[in-house]
C-alpha cells in the first residue's frame, strides 16, 4: 500500500501539533477564500460565548446547531440574524455549529464548522489526553426508534414480551446491534483546548455482548466519502511507533473508542494494561491506549480508551509502504473463521492457516523436514511470545475466541523479504485481553492468579492443536518456557504492573470518578456490576496488583509439573546491556542490579546490546569464563548451592567511527532524519552525505562540523517549515514515501539505508 505525501500549509513550531492541524488548516484556508468572518475558533471555553458571523461579501448566512449540514430551507437550518449566545451552565456543554453563506450572485460558500466545549473550569475541567465531540443526526445516534447508542423500542418491546430472556446468552434485538456506519462530524481536542481533528467521518458501534453496556464502543473512520481528508492526522498514540523510522505513527484511517469491554464496570483498564505490558515485553502488534472524554450530540458518554485498529493504514504506518496486501484473519487459535472473512485473500489465508494447523497437530515435528515447514509458515518466536502472554495473564476468553493472525501477500512479481513482516509468515495480533489479570465477571467467570490452566492448553483444549503440535519440539518448549519466565522477571513483574497500572489510571481516574459518582450514565445498566462506584474500581485495581504478585508462584509450579524444568536459579546481572533469551533486562534491586528467577534445567541464551566500538569477547558465568558474544548455558551447570548465578560480560572498546540513521519521518513539510553518533570517536559530518537516491550519493553533503559520541544531528527536508532545532541542517530536496533514506560515506559508500523496500523495487 503506497501512501501519498501530505503537504502541510503553514510554518509550525512543533512537529506533531502541525501534523495534527492539517485537516483544520484546509478549512481555515477555505474560510479565507470565502470571506466569512466567525468571531471564535473551536475550543474549550470557560465562559459564555457571543458568537458573531459576518460575510465580508454581501449575502445571507445559514447555520445549524445540531450537527447537520445547513441548507437553505432545510428542516433544522436557521437564518443567522444576530449573534448567537452560547451560555455556560452548571454542567459541561458540547455544541457544534455549521455555517454557510449564499451570496447575492447566487454562489454558495463552503461550510464552516465551530465546535465548542464550555465548562466553568475551562481547560482545567479535563485530565484525560483527549476531549471528543461527535455530532450527527439525532435520531440515528440517540433516538428511541433508531439511535445506535441506545437500546431502543425494539429492545423494550422484546423484553416486555420475553421477560425470562438472559441478555448475556440470548440475542435480544436492539438498536445498538446495528452494523450501519453513520456519517458524523468529529472534533477532537487536547485537554489544553488545541483542536487536532475537525472533519466529517463515519461512525460504527462495535463489540459483541458488550454493546449492551451503557457505554458503547465505537470507531471513527476517515473516508473520502465523508470529507476531503481521508485520514486522521495526528500522533494520537505516542507509544505506537513505526518499525523502521522509530517515530510516532501520525496517520490513522480509524480511531477506536473502547469502553473497556467486559472490564467495563470493574477496573476499566485490563485490555489496555496488558497491551502496554506486552509492548514493553517486545511484542510488536498491540493496542496502544490514551484516555478520552466523549460527547455525542452534546451528551456526555463518559471516559473511553482511544485505541488503534489493525487495518491497512496501521500496517502501512507501522511497517512502511508495500505493494502487496496484509491479510488479517480472526477466529480461534487453531481455526480461523472463514465466515468472518471480508475478502478473497482473507478466505484464502484462513483456509490455508486451518489446513496448516490440522497438519501441525498430527505431524511428527521432531523430523527436520516437518519442522522446516513450520518455521517457513509461522513466525515461531512471535507465536511463542504470544502464547506466553495470553497464558500468563490467564485470559479465559481465549483461545476459542479473540485470536487474530496476519500475513503479508506479495504483489505479482514481488519477492518476499526474509526475516521481516514481509516474509509471508503468519504472526499474531494481541487484543481483547479484558478477561485477563484476575477479572472475575459477575463474581464467578474468570481466572484468578492461582487458577491452573497450562495443562488444558497443552493437552485437552480442542482449540490449541497448533500449540500442542509445536510442543513436540524440545526447542519450542524451551522457547515458550523462556518467554514465560522473561515476562515474569520483566514487564509483567509486580513492580512493572504497578507502574503501568498507575500511569494508565492517573490518566483517567478523575474523569472515571466523575462519570461514576456525579452522573447517571451507568445507572440502569443491564449488569448490576456496572454501577458500583469508584470504590469498586479501586478494589479491582487491588485485584490486578494481587494477580501480578501471586501469578509467578502458580506459573512456576505449573511449568514444573508439565515438564522437567528442574529447580529454580536466581540469576544476577550488574550490566543491564545483557539480554537473557529475547528480553532486555533492567535493574530491579536497590543495588542497581538485575536479579531474575529461572529454571536451572532450561537453557538460557545470553547476549549483549552494544554499540559499534564495543566488542563482547565472552561472559563470566559463575566461576567459569565462556567465550563468544552470544552463549547458551544450563544454569544447573554453573550455579553453586545457596548462591546467585552471576553473569558479567567481558566488553572492550575499540576506536570505531560510526554514524547511523537513528530515526526518520517522511511527510511533506515534516520530513526529517535524525543521525546519531553511536561510535566511540567524533565524526566529521562533511565526510557523509544524506540522500534520497542511489544515483547520486554526494548531492546531500553534510556541513563541516564534528558530532561527538552519543550526540544527534537533525537533517530537514526541503519543504520543512518549522523552527529548526539546535544541531540541525536543511537539504535542498525532500523524500517521497517510496524513496530511500541513504547515508553515504565519501570513500566507503552507503553505510546505512532505511525505507528501501519499495525504493529497491522502483529502481529495478
């Protein structure tokens, strides 16, 4: 999927604010051209607004106040005759106005929008990251007959006729079950009042049984059918970064507003918590989250989590431009559902995946030829980490459900790229983990920290044939065990869970308390547990913390019972550049060292994350010295009874010059590349060129200055219009999304290259 460059139209001081205002800018430019004066910009206000509108060319101004598009003679269209008084009340007010002018010569102006959030506290009212105002047809959104945010007449009449129905197990007709996408207008503000989205888009309710919650999960979709801007341009989720450029993803086709799923009414955070913990553990495809307050046609809908979705734009922004397509399948772990597939490619991949799972469950995978087929079909490392995460959090609504896998399908004539997401192998997407981390739904359904679920996954579960098949292979068993132990010692350890939980909770707590204690939003829920007050949320937070503290003991016991893991060994490392198995480590003791618990009969792979000029000769493991920059050890062979097994890398320094492309961002007026001296000696920048083509490696020669070890240098593209940072330079060209970012040395040639997949194709 190749994405067109978007060029911003005004100078900016900060990268991200400028990017987020692209859509808004288009409308402001139109306003200037149409000569319509509007006294107030969209924003968050702390006092009554006297809104004045004046055409600078004589004409009649029409407007609406219900989110609909104004049209002379229209049902809800009014003629502007005097200033509009938007009064502030005791509660927060969210309003949307649309204006247009019919000039005396009969020509019509563009439609201009203004969205206002009014509260006596102004911007101090909100502590969430975003404030969202959605406006559209009242009947379609909130009306009793059709409104997709309510149960509606059909629900009430059905329940009156069938009072014995259980809404948790029976399908009850309701407005919220509609799969129709409605056209709406979305205004999204930062908590400080800065508007980052101002555009028309589509809105659709999503979810299964959780649609019946008083808060409805919904998605906004940007399409040309609704607006001239077909994407939401802003880095809504700063922790969601591109794989190669390592900069925040700043273009989305869809924005998902999640009601916390089955955790709604409990902690309101479990899916988002697991996603962030998994991201920190190195799992690549997760749901990132930021908090948001939502209003629909001015009515308060409460606090939500803004998430990404796994669509084409996600893969494009995450992994770069591509010519083929990513196919995403949904279902159970060993059976993707063809009935939920939307394209021929998805049907093909679901059938292919299902056939492979059936084969893997029954084949002898100790035979090398069979194992080679496994490794060429799925990313085994990705699968092991995915299984470890789902098992560790005790997700009871899995693996019979909530499994998504994806793979890349080449375009005609294109070749797969080994070792990348473009190699054609299946990988997994992590989502809907709300039934993990100790959720006991309605007091009985769910796993607590002590529940033993591993034996079921390994033997009796009808949905885990693929996992059971791969467990025939000792190296996969050890890999899975290693991943589980890395989670236990790292991102899912009690201290890590506490830190992330507090971070997420702090971003939404005040709004959650307001929603639960000061509004009626959750009153009359179909689940009694949904309206237990903020004290219940705090109790659920304590349950999550307890789960994190007690889960390791159960996991260790289960693994020891299932396989010959041996006893426990405490591994101590002072140098946090060391990696154990696939996981980086961090200090977790007062002395600044890392101490982790591992099995003494399961191999550990030890490596080091270093920079050029740092050479790893070997490792001191207990009393033994082992040569090599990467070693595999069995702790039982080296540990002494009653002592920690200490591992220390032997690292020496060589004077090596090294300049790398650390990160980059390609988007018209926001093109920039960050160079980093990751070596041990100063670098003379004029020895290097940064270019966008293989044909002329000298055209972008850098200035004559030295970059010291550890320092960064920013190179801006030609169209960049912002304030340059210290230690920066602007070249006379820019990059297109399908052009390479090449760093070349005057005598050594290309020393680093990014964004090369499509550029290599285009250069053939």
